[in-house]
């Protein structure tokens, strides 16, 4: 009796190198338009100045965040939470309507992979040339091409890391530090860290980020339904496949595998919707070019919906079915969030006030018989204009500010103002009494902020 043979089960399949073929077409042009738009914004915004400072700067050291003339402080964290919620609902809406179109056209992983692939093609050649180069033994030519490619990748990655750090450290100061070799250890670390992340993700990992590392690929199906616009293969029209397009009974698909060769994740869209599909529509451009050559109608692979294919709906009918309850709810919630956040920022009071009573000096009687308490007002001016402010107090008869009542505070800054408050004897009961401080603009009294405090009358 023969002994049972051992079976080896591999828990992780070795990666097969993917060599996406370059393709031209409507969606390829749209994808490159997104690359240009996103990168012009990303690389250009740090160099834009407003009010004498960087327009977009997250100054963590000073705990100030400048965004196109608006200054946000840690107390404004609610706006960051609102922004994240808006982005999430925006992604839900886009996914419900058009699947993973964000992944295919505007995701940073897709954008930088496109840039790195463009560099690779320019240095190593087209798809077939790259395959031959990788299979041939190491020669001076191969070392030169590979070295030039990685140097170009490294330059783009370092510039990306530098730009990213430029959103947190003023980019002009950062530039002088780099040119003068005086860059600090933390800035150096983060430039290299984000540069390495860009180099590794876009140059080496590529589709593995989309397939294994990105969580969106896993939960996207929860937002899909049969009226979601996705990249689809019309099997009823394409099958049976035949390399001879005019053969009797043959479908329109000639099994040229162009749709597979251009796919950045290496899938075959003819096998149906797969979670690895990022919706980039490269296969649509490739298939349309083949259909043009064999004189067949375009659209064998196209953006459509499952219901559209099953019921042979025309584009107008497909668009009409997109306005379903899920989409309307997402749209309504998103619109309400955007309007609410915009209104909140527009009506936002640039003055903030925090009152701290001097605990080292309790209520006391001064020389003229008045009762005095000492406070420290932490006044914050979040606007980009210096403010001249009047300090007032109310809540107890005869209460008043002793000393300077008008102070000046610079733009986007805070100032601690010591304030002495006095009342006449007998104006308030012994113990704790509530008072209200008001800080208002001298130029515009409607611009004001109030905060309550406790006035102590000795017993």
C-alpha cells in the first residue's frame, strides 16, 4: 500500500509582473487630465501666497492652519471632522453612481503609478521592449536603463516628499534649508519617508496596493447595486469568441487580449466584475480601438450597469435609473453638509475668549474701599487683520474694568491680557457672583465675543 503523498499549499501566490500596454483614447486622455490637474494643485499650492504668508499651511508648531485667508486653530477641530464626513459621503455618492471611478482616475496611487509608468516607457520602451529587457541577462545597456529609470523615479519621489512637507513647514524656508544643507532632522526624516513611500508604492507595489492594501476594494460592494455604472463586457454580443471576426456565428470579441494587456491590475474584464477592477476604463479604450480596426460597433466593453446589460437599456434609460433612493439620500445629505459647513465658516466669529481668574489673588479690598478680582483674558484673533478691541464687563451693579480697556492684537495671534475688575462695597453678596466679560471690536461693535466668570466677594 503506497504512502499518501504530501501536498504543499501556498498561502500566498508569488506576484506576476504586470506590464501595462500604453493606450490612447477618451478615457486615457481623461485620466491624464486628472493627473495634470491633481499634480498642478499638489505641487503648486504651497507656493501660493495670501496676506504675506503661504496660502495653504498647516503650521503644527504654532498650532495654526492657514487655508486661503482663513485661519483655523485647534479649537476649530470640528471643521476637520466635518470635512472628513463630507469626503466620505462624496465617495459614497460617487461609488453608488459610477463605481470605483475615483480609484481609476484621481486616487494618488493611480496618479503616481501613471507618472512612474510614463517614465518607465520613456526610458525602457513599450511593453514588449520592457518584457524583453527584464528577461535578458544583465548588460551595460540594461544597467544603464534600469539605473536611469530608478534615478528618475527617485527624483520625482523626493520632490513629492519635499512638497508634502512644504504643507507643514513654510516651503520657501524649506527650500533655503535644502539648498543650504541646513535641513532639520525631522524635516529630513519626513521628506525621505514620504519620498520612499511614493517610490515604493508607485514604482514597485503598484497594483498590489489596490488589490491587497487598500481597504476600499473590500467594502466597495456594499455601495454597489445593479444600477451602479461599472466597466462591463457585453458577453451576449462578444461570445463566442473567434479570431476571425467575420466567421459565421462568431461574436464580436476576437480574443486579442488587448483588454488584459492594458489593465493596470492585470485582470480579464471578460470574466465579469472583479474587486481588483479600479474602473480606469483602459480596457474600454483598447477594445474600442480594436472594434474600429475590424469595422465593428464600439462598446463591446463599456461603462454600463448590470440592469442595463440584462434588459438591453439605452444610455438614456440607464441614466434615468441612476436617480434611485440611495443616490438621492447621499446627494441630499452631502448638500446639507456642504451648505452647513460653508455657512458656519462664513458666519464664524474670528474672536475667541477664554477667562482665567487669578487663583493666587482672591477677592480683596483695595485702598479706596472697592472690591477687586484679577483675571487673565486669553484673547484670540483668528482673522488675517489686526484688531483693536474693547474689554467690557457686566453682571454686577457698579462693576467695571480698572485700567486699560482697549487692547490691540495682531492678525492670527493670541494675547494674554491681565484685567482687574472692581465693584463698590455692598454691590454683591459675599461669595461667588457671576459676571460676563465682553471683548468687542472698536471698529465694528457687532464683532464681539462673551465669556462668563466668577467674581469673589470676601465674607
